[in-house]
C-alpha cells in the first residue's frame, strides 16, 4: 500500500468515527423526543379523563340544582298556601271576634298581627335615660402589691372564662 492509500484509509476511519458519534447523539435525541411524546400523550389522556370527570360533576351538580329548585318551588307553593290560609283565618278571627262572645273556659286569643305590632312597639321605645356617671375607685399604692384573691391564687378576670 502506498502512502496515499493509507491516508485515505485513515481519513475514511476518522469519517466513520465522526459519523458513529453523530449517529449516537442523534439516537439519544430521538429517544428523548420519543419519551417526551409518550409523556405528552399520557398528559393528554390524563387531561381527557379529568375533563370527563368534570363533565360528570357538572351533570351531577345540574341534577342536584334542578332537584333543589323543584323542592324549593314546592316549599314556596306550600308556604303561599299556608300564608293564604293564615290570612283567611286572621280575617275570620277579626270579623268573628267582634261579634262572638269568648268562651268561658278559654281566654280570648289575641290575633298574631296585634301581638307582632305590640312586639315592634316595644322595640321602638326610646332607651331609658343614662345613669349618672360614677368615677372609678382609685387604687392605693399598697393595694397594687397585695396577693390576688380568688381560686388558685389568681383573681378572676371580669368577663373571662372560668
């Protein structure tokens, strides 16, 4: 072999080693890309299952809301019926109370509206006049160093827990 042939063989070996290094680096990058693609696919599946659970939760919430609205509507209807019945009873009692005599065994019943007005009138009363202000007692210097009184050697705090 000639010197030119050996140089070309060495050049070819160096190029093969460089190609081998580039191939290994490319293989690592492709493996990392494949792993990230699998991780991305797993994240998409997790997101999809979370979205399905959220949709199911919203459907459950919507059903519960509809049921609660139906129950509330029923209660409102019952309350309106009872209110109308109570109003009729109050009206009958006020008309019948004027002309009818109270029974001997039972005292006359005051209509609820009158009792409510009396309660509100009691609330609307002005407060009683304030008492004259009393000055606070002054502590002597000797009292400051006396041991506290009460259970356990501690003086009870006003408004404190026991």
